[in-house]
C-alpha cells in the first residue's frame, strides 16, 4: 500500500498503514508513580529541508507556521523538489522532543510517561520505539488507525524558518474519561501539557485543568503543572484566567505570550509582571534577545550566548531543548543562573545539527 503522505521512497520506504497490528513491545514500565506525565498531541515526523533561498517568491506568501491540508503539503514538496532542495526525516513533536531531551539530560533517571495518540503506521511505531529507548513509559499511549503527522520544516537562507504541518484525525482526549484523568493526575508529581492541544481540543483542555484543580485541592496538593504556549494563535485560544489559576509553569516566546495575554504591546516582559505573581514560574524567550526566567520568587534575565551563523544548521526544536533543560534544572533544584546556562547550551547544541533531539 503506498505511503499515505507520499514521502519519497528514499526517505521512508516502508511507511504504510498497518491495520489492527498488535503491540510488539511492553508498553508499561514499572513505576508506581511518575515524576512527570506529559499530555501531547499526536507526534510529528519532521522533514527538514536544506537551506531554502529566502527570496523564493512563493514562500513569501506563507506564514511562519501554519496547518496545511495533505494536498497543500504535497504541492509545497513538489515545488521544493523542483528547486532540487533535499530533505531528511527526523522524529519530532514539541512535547515528544521535550521529554526525550529531558530524559536524555537525566540519563533516564526521571520516571516519565506520555499520554498521546500515535498513528498506526511505521512512522508511528518509530516514534514509540525511540521514546521507549529513552526510558519513557508509553503506558498511556494508544494507536489509532490514521497516519503519523508530517511537518515540512524549511530553514531559510536568512536564518528564519517556515513550517507546514499536516495533522491526522487522532484526538488525544477522545477516548478518556474524567476518572482516568483524575487517577493519572493523582499519581504523578508533575504534569506537562502541550499548548497545541488547545487548538483542536479546547473543551477537553479546560476539563483537564478543572480536574487538576480538584486534585491539587485534595489528593495531590504538591502537584506542579507546566504548559507550553506553543504558537500565538493557539495561545490566544487559551482560557487565561483558568491557566493563571491552575498552571504553575508557563513557557513561551514573545509572540506566544502576546497571544496568551491578548496584548499588542511591544513591552511584553513588563506586561508579564503585571499579570503574573512572583510565585509563578515563567520561561520567556525572544530569539537572540534577553531571556527571562522566573522561579520561586526569583527573576533572572540574560542574553543567551550566540554561536557563529555558519555553525547554525537548523533551528527546529531549539525551544523544546531549552524547555527540557529548564525542567531538568528545576527537578535538580539548580539555581537560576545555572539553569539558564544549561538551557542556553542545550539549545545551542540542537541548532548545530539537523533534528530536534539530543544525541550521545
């Protein structure tokens, strides 16, 4: 059966739909309680292209990141092939990358579980196997009869980036009840929620936060909750007051925080201080400009060290790596300056390679 996304044979020859295929590995790893459970959209496979001329006319018509149909994605791939621009495939997804890198930094010593729906195709099984090898539990992962999400990642010659993502029809919360969510939240120390879930499952995300609120009030008062803002248009859909009430750690860049706070202001960091108390942990990035970290009542602002432009290969996943390092620093109770140093170094390491995951 042909590959559902039409990926060229030299990239993934064997990616075809596998109907009703049983699991062929142990899903559950033996942890009675997880240190972290991450709720994520279905993982993505990134097709990362070689440098694309920034002045290519048809590219200018597209936004920096957008969801595309299968047909639109195919059209973009055909135009890139006409330009003789090659691509390589890498396993991705914002939260999958983050927990992979977190576990890598922790040498697999932090018990982590993922809650998500995977495509039941060869790429979906590749995504699962990679996480299992990194000691991440798939106890809460289900496989649905759809293909794996595909994202085209274009690194432009002017160091900017454009991404075109085609999503499957798998919904993370479609087959889960409130009692199961309550049980999961009661038996972990840390919940990490991918902001992209708010794009298609807004009501379910609100329900999850309400359940977390109830759990924190009774069974698990020390539970910590982190949320990625993910993208400006996604952050704009979030329930700001509910997030502020329930979420302990918020991570995003300048444009994402503007969308979340629904402000046009250029002084985003100042407005952050107006909206959030010092008790919140904030991770604010703005490209090569000053980063703001706030944790346990302490603020730390720094300009991340830059590397020569000729060493930058691809910026895909830089933010995911940064977040992973910050979370690792929080788990290890590092001081903020040390967390900042580790996060900047980890992010810089990622942009000097193709692919968003740390390597040995």
